[in-house]
């Protein structure tokens, strides 16, 4: 499996943003061609691009799409426009801190261009977006190397949602060791939770790992306990949308249940987290905003009605796994106990 064979969620080419429409996977591989900032906002909100790092990357390109046709005549005017566009994109989804991290980085880049001509500022914003995407690939690869030191050939590993190549520039975060292990001739046995209600595990993780030739088995979310009790799983690795300063972790709904099961079975529970997902300004998981998504994701989940018309629905898209359930948080800088995550950015 070469890198070029991995599914790529977004590419900048021909002066536009090509986005792999993840709502159509695994059946259709269709790249959207985005040229307007509103299209990027919509794509993020409607999960055509999803996964914390990929959302951040898309938003960074979105700011460029917003300012590139601007007729601003001064640095101050283009800076004001860039800020307004970044603030608009920040309203697309609330939980993944990578979105705000990437937008802040674009704003900081604009600030560093102070006094320059608007055309130069525009070019700098595009360069920063490209750089964020380039860096993310290296970050994911390093997270994979660090995770591999915690695993051994032949073991079973359970994962949840899609913390994969489709959520990042390449490799994924929690899936990076699966790709690297494959390249080294290891035989990890991956169990992918289907991840109700939007099925990122079934539609995306199962697809990308299958394409890569990784030994992947799809299970329903409610089978994780059974699989663990049968001794098929020796480690759990999940991604994250935001790590709070005390080591609590927000990730796709259902992650907390998996962590509780892992603890009950004495199975190590690892969180793969790029530094861009670590939010030391948020003290604990209780302060992380949790997105609630439309009821139809549950009532009409598989394209047909599966619940009574008018039923009351609660659909939080993420949950919080308390630090006490987490064995280690694995970043590109190293491996941390959750309570020591504050050291990761030093
Ligand atoms: C490396 S991606 C980590 C997380 O973003 C991922 O596990 C997740 O929860 C994605 O949720 P999604 O709603 O599909 O954007």
C-alpha cells in the first residue's frame, strides 16, 4: 500500500478545493469542486468532509476561497475580511477544536503579513492552508510510529468511528499504526465499530482499511463487549475531537461506552491526538461543547424510516471519556498519561 493509494479527503488543485464527498462513501467516490466559502461551510456542516483534522484543513482553504476575489485596497481591509470569513467558518461545527486551531493559525498568518498588499496576504493564506495539510501528514505518521511502540504483531485492536486517512491529510491518527504495521509485514487484526448513527466505522474505516489490505472486521457497536470478552481485542485505539487540560477526551458518540468496556476487560485504551486536538484552554470535558445533530440521522438512518413519525430523539454527536478510563494519549511529541497532557505542548 503506497501513500498515493490511500483515500484522500481533500486536495487543492486547479485553483479550487476538491473534496471527497464522504456522505456518498462507500458506494460512490465523488469529488466535489468547491470555489466558494459558503460551499465549504455547507460541506463541513453536512459531513461531506469530517474528522477533526480534515475539518480544520478544509476551513483553512475556505478562508482563502472567501478572500481571493476581494477587492480590498489595504492590508487592514483584507485582514478584516479574512477575520470575518474565519469567524463564519467557525460556526460550522462546535466540537472539534482543530477547526478553531486552523482558523486561528490562518488569522495569525494574516497578522504576520501586516502592512503587505492584499494580493500578498491572499497568497500567504493559501500557502498557510497548504502548509497545514503538509504538516498533518507528517504528524499522523509520527503518531503512528509512537502508537506502534505500544502494540505487537498479531494482536487484535478495536477502533471506533473514522480516525483514518479520510479524516486527515494521510494515514489517519488512530489508524496510522495499522498502515505502518502493514508496511512492516505485521498482521494486526482490526475490529471496526460501525459507529451509529452515521456509520463512519462501517462506511469509512472499513472501506479505507479494506482497500489497504489491513485485516479488518466490521462489528456493530453493541458487539464490542462480546468481542472483548472473547479475548479478541488486546488494545483499543480511538481518535479525538478535543482533549481538555485534565485529559478528558471528546470523541464520536459511543467512545465512552467502549472505554468503560475496555476497563472492565483490562484492555488498554489509547487516544491518538495530534497537538492540534489538545485544548489546554478548556479545563475539563464538561466544558467541551457537544454538537447535537438532526433527529433524522437516527429516525431515517439507513435511507429509510426506522422509527415512528414524531418520536422524541436525543442525538449528541460526541461524548466525553473521563481521563480515568484512558491508558495513554499518543501525540506526535510522545506518549502521555492523560493527567500529564499539559506537558505535551512544552
Ligand atoms: C482523526 S479524526 C478524530 C475524530 O474527529 C473522529 O474520531 C470523530 O469523532 C469524527 O466525527 P465526525 O462527526 O465524523 O466528524
